[in-house]
C-alpha cells in the first residue's frame, strides 16, 4: 500500500518592507506553524546612498518584524541587515525557512478519468496497468494534511495524554490497570 510522503522543502519570499503589517506577520507565522522545520531567516535591505531607505529605518523595521513574529510564536529567528547599494528608496525583506510538505506517494498517479473523464481513460487491456489502487485516495489525502510534521510523530509525548494511554481509556480500564473490578454485591430480595 502506498502512503502519503513527507518531503523537505524551502519557503522563500520577498516583501516590500513598508507594506509588512501585523496581518502579513500573522500569515507568515501561521504558515511557519504549519510547514516550518527549522529556524527562520529574515534579511532587511537598505541603500546606504538613499535618504529615505536608511540603515536606521531598516533596523526599526527589523525590530518590528521580529516582534511580530515573536507574537506569532516563532522564536528561532535569525535576522540581518543587508546594504544594497543602488537599490533606491524601496527596502525589501527576504524571509526564508526550511519546510516540510506532504505529497502523493512516489510512483502514484491519479486514477484514469479522474481529472478528464473523456480523454484519460485508456482503451487497452494491458496486464500491468499504470494506475495502482489507492493512489488517488492517498494523493487527495496528501493535499489535505494541515501540518506535515505531524505525520512524523512527536518526541516527548509519552505522558498521560499520549495516544496509547487514550486508547487504553477507551478499550480497556484506562487509568486503573487491566485488573477487572470486583463484583458488586448489591441488595437482594427474597420472594
């Protein structure tokens, strides 16, 4: 059976520094929460020859960005200023971090006819079909994974709230061990 795969990726985007606001930082924080897999790098540029795109403004913008990312729960942020001679009056901010994505299993294709029912269905009785059963389901499931890192499991969750413990609560005696309770001796009536 083919299963959804987790793959390494890289998030990189460039923003005009003056247009970065709380909403932008919240969206970046949300994306990092879902896909982030390491520390974030933030580089704000400035032009040493400009009277408006100065190093002081870049430092101020960098502090604002770092504070906003911290409010979004991102602690591992590496920041830097980048002098870009001749870049003009517009500062840019580069944000990048390693990411994890979920993808369809290797070698899996969508079921013939799924995307284009009239053209995709082969007219052959090939003994070895190109489609493997279950690949469409796994491919569609991969698109729905909110946090791909969750598919890898989490270390340090061997507590009273871990999955194994919860399963025991439902199917066995839960927190009290496997020994059955003593028989209840209630009142009886004689006829």
